C-alpha cells in the first residue's frame, strides 16, 4: 500500500492539502462554462472566485510565498499592465481581462514544495482518468445524451466551435478546442507514464495509452508535436525497462502502425495531412502567424507601436488569443512578455523537486504558448498546482517501491 508521509517537520498537513488539490482538479477539469449552449460570464466569475479563494488559502500558509525574486517579478508584471492601460490608444477597456492576470500573479507567488498528499490523491487522480476516458469514448461513439450534455455545459470560445469539434470526431471534453484538449491529454499522458515508471502501476500505463490514442484523434499541430514527444518517451521508457509488458506494448504499437500505413500511398497521404495541418489558415502554425493569418493585425500593431502597448484596451480589430507571446507583446510589450515567462520559469524551478523535470515542464508549457495563451486559461491555472504537487509526490523517496529479489517490486 502506498503511504504518503511527511517530507519535513514544516510540511503542510496531508489531509487538507489533498482536499485542496482535489478541489483544484475538479474545478480545472469539470467546472461548466455555459448554460444551455450559451457561454456564461457568471460561471467564469464563479470558477475564478473559487480559484482565487484556494490560492489565497495556500498563500496564507507560513511557507506560502515562493521567494523574493518571484514576488518582485509579479509586481513588475502588474505595474506593466497598469502603465500600458494608462497609455493605451483605445477608449474602450476590458477590465474583466485583469482577472486572469491577477490569478496568474497569485499563482506565480505560490510555493507548493512543502505540500504532501495522502494516498487518496492518487485514487482521485485515477478516478478522473477513468472519467475522462469513458466520456471520450461516449463522444467518439456519438452518444447523443453525452454530446448534448457537453454542448449545453461546456461551450467555449464561440458558439460554433464545440459543435464543429464534435462533428469532426474530436472528443475535446471540457476543453473546447482540439489544441487545448491535445495539450491537456499530453500532460495527463505524462503524469500517468511517470506514475507507471515510479510505481510500476500498470493501470496508469493503460491510462497513458488511452490519452495517446486521444492525441492521435485531435488532428491539430499541437497534437502532432505532442504525439511525437509522447512516442519518444514511451520508446525510451520501454527500452529502459525491457519488461514483458513493455515488449508487448511495443509490439502492439508496431502492428498498429503497420496496419494503419500499409504502403507508400498511405504514408504520402499522412504526409499531406501533416502539411495541411501545419499550413491551415484558421489554426495551423504558419497560417496563424502568416501575413494573412488571424494574428497578422496584432503583429502589424506591435511593429508599428513597439512602445505603446494596449494594456486592457479593447479593439474589435485585434485578436486576443492563439499566441501567448503575441498577446503579451500587444498588452505590455517586451517587459510583460519577459515577466510572464520568467514568472512561469521561477514557479516550476522553485516548486519542483527535480531541476531537470522543472526545465522540461517549463519548455512544454512555453512551447504550447505559441499556439494559445495558455497560462491565462482558468483550467490551466487550476491544474498547475496539482501537476506540481503530484510530480513532487512521485519524486519523493518514500513513494518509490522497494525491490526484493524474491517478491520483485513492492510498496512500503
């Protein structure tokens, strides 16, 4: 049986920590965004208020602040947004746009390295995995009740987005778009694969393969990149383990690839599909950043007004998503972009036990920022503390199984 013991005398109590992390996981994954297919501002404010309350509780702990450097950086971030708003050339302002920045500021100041969990945390995580995969299967089978439930309660972006995703056979769950779903499916793949590696938990290996399968169905640039990363991680994991189950899974993957691509023509079609995704005008990488892409107006404004960012200014001609760096350059020029990504780096570097893991996770988040302003997304902000605490739990020495020549691996 897995026991999660105190890491140090000052470790935050396991039971309340588990409750808070479970609440963050539930809000991050399942809190609704719409009512009867209409996106609800009220629900957005409620989810923001819940996250704000949890972050306030965590920050109020004795060791709740991450450090002076992070706090100074967050102060610079907020001052930059304020000054940019004051000098904005626009007369209309989206003051509600400050809520994601406020939540991100609190998150960047948060220290969770002292938090420990109870064994219930992994059980809850496994339940969430099972729910996600079952719901994805129902959506893939086009079960009308499941589809309508998501259309009613999880509309996102604009009215036509979620129906289009479902029509294309993409089970995006509560994440609204295939890019966001791909990012979260990869993170969940990564957590489950790491759970298998650390704890020899075959159930989590099964979950990891489930998320990898979902990734292949998303048909987005994000999905292609993270599928490649996931496959490399699986191969490295299996090569290292050289276990019977690893060999079996590798065989299954090779057989699936052989069936899916029986000839040169199939490979050519696949290559053309990849190129199409890459160049797609609405959400392809080159299409998005190209001269006629959705971000072209933003890029032109930034180049024409490098020292006059818009802050919380509002214009119907500008697009406020699809690229984190472009959005931060638009809202606060280079100082804001540096402050945001420095804050993200300090958060991972100071909170994760493993420096190598901190750099890897930071690069994963940074890479996705080129496709979507993800750090301001409420589900990401809820999931981040759980992600870090769970990975620290996996890296804790007392969670690793002990080896006995007679019994193999077993948990203390």
